[in-house]
């Protein structure tokens, strides 16, 4: 089984670049990335992206906080394209589980990406409410767990084991921090890993020998010392 690579970015030019790359199978965005990309109008900017990303799956997240408004935004976002996944946070800002929203949308055949997942218990609750005939993604924030000294692998492994019998529901390794995470994701047979452009570029250079890496590192030190005009 191949672990698919999604690019975690909302920058139009970068999406246009990676949309042409066979290494990248899809894209994920969020409100923070949209803001960083300079989006002023959420819908208009998303539709601009969809003019170039017409086939590969791409996730756009709701930014409402109440369940009723989440549903309104989700139906709107879903209407933008057949390759669109609607991102729903596992809880709102008050900590309320978005199960009712997930169930209604999934039962209506809307492809979902449930985000900000940190525990296996959350995965189980989400899985229970997803319609098993509707394509869905559960995004587990492995990198942010590791940032806090937590090992994300046990949660990912248990989640993958829970969903592996259903091809429509996939587990996504989110908040990737380094290229080796891709190797880890493949080893545990994670369906998808999403990562920033810089890390994808590193994966594109996988296989370089250690001797060449040593040589490149030493050359880099030498070049920088010459540029700095160091003398002893």
C-alpha cells in the first residue's frame, strides 16, 4: 500500500507548482494557512485555487464555531467542486464534540476531513459517526504531539487498525516536521501524510548517499566561511 503525500499549503503559486508533480497526490489547507497566503475573501480565494487544482483532492476547512453555522459553511464549501473535502474540527472552541455535524454531513455523502485529532478515543468517536460509504479522512496531529514530547505512533497505529477494513475512511499523518516522518508513515501503513513544501522537496531527494551528504556539508561550511571572510 502506498502512503499518499498531500501538500499542506494554501499559497496559490505553490499549489500550482505542486499540482503538476506526480509525487503530490492532494492538498490540505486551514484558516491559518489561508491567512498566511494573503486570502482576503475565503470563497473567492478557494475558487481561484480550484481553477488549477481540478482533480486532486483538496481540503477546505469551515471556520464557524456553532454547529448550525458549521453545517451551512460545510454545504457551501462542498458545492465548490467534486474533489473538495470539507474540513471539520473534532471539537469547537468550547470543547464540544462535533459528532452531530460529522454524522449529518457524512450521511449526506459529503466528503469530510476531520481535523485536530490527538487521541484514539477521538478517532473512535469520529469513526462511529462516519457513514462508511462516504469517503472521509481523519487527520491525526502527529507532529504537534511530538513537539510536546508525546509519541504519536501508538495512536496512529491503533487508528489505522480500526479503519483499515474500510477503504473509504483514511488516516492522515498531520503536522509533519521532518522528511523521515514519511518513512515512519509508510512503515505503519498510514494512508496519507500531509507536509509543508519544504519537507516534500526533501523527500524528492531521498536516496542520497552519506558520503555525498558529508561532502556537501563540508563544502557548505567552507563556502560560508569564505563569504564571511573569516581569518585567524
